C-alpha cells in the first residue's frame, strides 16, 4: 500500500502544481464605473454611462471584450464597481456580461466618490494575482500583447495636446515619471485609464496605505500616488501603446466614437444589420448597426448610424447618429444626433440630444 502511494505521489504533486499554475495565471479585470456621467446628461439620468449602447453593445461590454483580446489569456473574474444610485437591474446586466466572457462576475458599490484609488479598493477582494484595472469611460484599439516580465503596464496613446492629460515619461522603454496635466512639454504619451499589474495584491497594499494615512490629492485618493510609491520601491512599469483611444465623455464625442466602432466593424467584414429588419422603400448606407425588429419606411439610414432594437423610422434621413431602443422617429433630418430609449421624435431639428422617455413633436 505504502509502495503504491510512494510510486504515484510525485505524479499527484505534478498534477497539483500544474493546477496551481493555471489558477495563479488566470487574469482578473476590475472596472471602476461608479461615476454619474454628468457630461453625458440627459442620457445618464436613467441609464449608467457604461451601459449606454454603442453599435448595439454596452460601452463596458466592448471595453472588457477588447481587454480580453489584448491579455490573451483566460480571464477568471470581472469585478465591477458601481455607484449607489444605479438602477436595480445594473448588477444583473453586468453579471451577464462577465458570464458571456466565461468569467465570474462580481459587483460592488462605491458608496462615496473619493477618488480613483478608493474606487479600485472597493473591489480589493479581486486584487490578487495578475489583473487589469480599466475605467469604463473609454474604448480603445490595440495590437500589442502584455509584457509579462514587467511588474505592470500603463496603457497610453500619443496625443497632440498632452497638457490636457496625465502623461508618462520614459527612459529606455521604462516609465520613469507620472505627470498630471503638464504645463510644459515632458511627454506626449497620455494615460488612457487602463493598467495591468503582475501582482494585484501589491497595488491593494499600496492603496490601503493611502487610505490609512489619508494621503489625498484635492480631497481624493488617487491611483497615481499608489503607482508612484510602487515605482519608488523599484517596481518596473512599461507602456502599452494603443492605436486608437475613443472617449465617451459627452454627446458629441460619444456619437463620434459610435461612428469609429462602426467603421472598424465594416473593415473587419462584420454584418451589423439584423436579419429581421423591415424595409419599406428604405436605404442603408454602411456602416450602420440596425437592431432587431426595426421598421424603416421611406427612410435613408447612414453612414455611421446605430439604431437600437424595436425602433421605427418613417420619412426620415439619419446619418452620424446614435439612437438607443424602442424609439419612434418621423419626418426627421438628423446628423450628429443622440437619442435615448423609448423616445418619440417628430420634427425638423437636426442635431438633437434627447434622453429616455422624451417626446418632441
């Protein structure tokens, strides 16, 4: 009996070790998204900005899907940090997004807006092992892969006006400084709000130090302070440069981002027109996203238009616009418009911004 155990014990240890390696290497994603999205009002009065649909998918879903592509490994868990006033069905929607990517979903609440570091620490149970922290008001395109030999990676984009952003300084490919909105030129690599950490528990410890010692900037606990402390202790951070950085801050930029996503889909040969769309003397100029059970009558849609499920458009021309679900549009000539859910619009206005359940006729 003992001989048999001794014979198989090394094999059992090997299997167990492989299991531990796989478990340790699984990635986690933390998505702080508790902001109220005031710049995108009235659209965020009823729906959190990260759940606003862009080309048929919530912003936050597109974000985590693109992160999964870049990390190129199994994502075990996605933790979302939401605000206390978010709608009741927010958690259900976020858990469904995580499940669609084969990951466990966790939703926590940031009861008070106390800064970026505080928001991340609300999901501290997920700060363990390799993880990506991604703030949910941005989308990106990238073709790089993570440098697993560094302690972390800060995702950046070269910009024309670095004074409006936090930027990083480099020396021999390694980040030497984090500079917030520099008055004089120090770098044109702007931090886009996505970070990779080889070991999340180190970040958790550094943020807790800020909280315990009340170390704030303008009354808030900032992630950049934790990053600076980690760098001072010898940790090496490298840049991950993205090719496209798309904001969803206000109405104009969000409509522009919708158009870019549609252009990417067209270039990749993705068909975004549902098969059950009803056409009655209607034309689509690609690229467009047309959702399920949409009716188009005496209408031209496109280019760069997203039209959500169960919409009806009559006697209209719509281009460069983002329209959510269950909305009726008549007699319109729209360009650069953003219209919410369950809206009734009938009129000659061209560039409108209407929140959910509005009526204009």
